[in-house]
C-alpha cells in the first residue's frame, strides 16, 4: 500500500497558467521500507492528456491519462500489452464507496523562498494523512502521514498546461494511482488526487519536494511499522521544455494487446 502511495507521488508532478506541450524530467530518491537509490522519470503533458515514464532498473513503467476519452493505460517496457481502465465507470464506483473522513490533504504557504538553479521558488508545507487497513484486515489499521516542504516555481514553463490538466482531472474524478490499489483504499486515492488539485492552484510547478512518511497503527503490525522509523522521499526537477509532442506518444504503441479492466 505504501509503495503505491509513493509511486503515485513519484510518477506524477504538480502544477498551474500561453499553452504549450510540456516535457518535465525529474529524479526521485527515497530511503526506508525497501526504497533506495534514485529513479529518473519523465512527465509529458499535451492538452488533456498526460504520460508518465518512470525507470526502475531495466524496466520503464508507463501510465497514460486521457481525460477526454476517460481512459487510463498502464504498461511496462517488458511486455507488449497494456491494461486499459474506463475511468468514468471507475470514478462512479469509487464515489459510492469512498470515505473521505479518514483522508486529509493540505498545502499551505510557509513564507520561505529558495533558489533552484536560476529560478526563485516559493515554499509550501504539504501534509497528507490517510488511514487504511493493512493487508485488508480491519484488525490492523494503520495511519500514514506524509509531510514536508514543497518548492514551487510560479510561472515556470508549461505551468499553465500542468494546472489546466490537473484541474480538469479533478473535475472528472481521475485518480493517479493503480486502480486496483485504489479499490482497496479509496480514501487514500482521493487524498492523493486532492493534493494534486491543491498543487495545481499554486500557479506553478514544484521543482523540489522533500517529505517524510511516518506510519503508525494498531495491533502487532502497527507496532512494527511505528518502530521502523521514517521513510524519506525527495523529488527534484532536472529540466522543463515546451517543445511540441507527437500525438502517438499518448497511446500504447501499435501492436500492443489491450486488456480491458474493471
């Protein structure tokens, strides 16, 4: 569950308003709970479509979000097939079951500034708290809290397209984590999506994120997780470009087998 939570943060950026296609390259590093080293990733935005590529070792994990078609495609570089999710139906299903009372996300300016490269970034404090049943067992409830600073470059190249995409995604009820995991923990999926929406309202793109993830809970598993210490994660933007992107970048490669999912 925590890995899915982190993957959502790794593969998806945040933002806001001169419209142009956007290519954003970033590096994510983490430590704790099996996380180590760094993972390079690229986010592509073109209108109401977004693609994220994240490299894990010798495999690239790809997710494509098509807001107009209400589709989400997930595939990796090791297979010639892609899972296809009907996000309109999925959002309706999630809306019936989600309990938002145990999931909270907030983003508040902290009044600090930071120089990132040649750009000035404004500081924000992000905090997200979600509750979940570990392994699906009601007897092993855990609380996951993510908190730390986010440094936003307002008016950065492509920020208008970024913000427009996430605003539209929120209106359509899109989520940015594995739909199978979201079914098991709908509150968590909604909290992550809400956090992206708040990021989009800042009018910029986060160029640096440095957060700590803490876990606590009930039962033997909760006690074990509490003693494991913090999980840390940092995301840093390496480059942002606004050159035109080809349409076929936002669909599975030709010849891929498409697997419809529910």
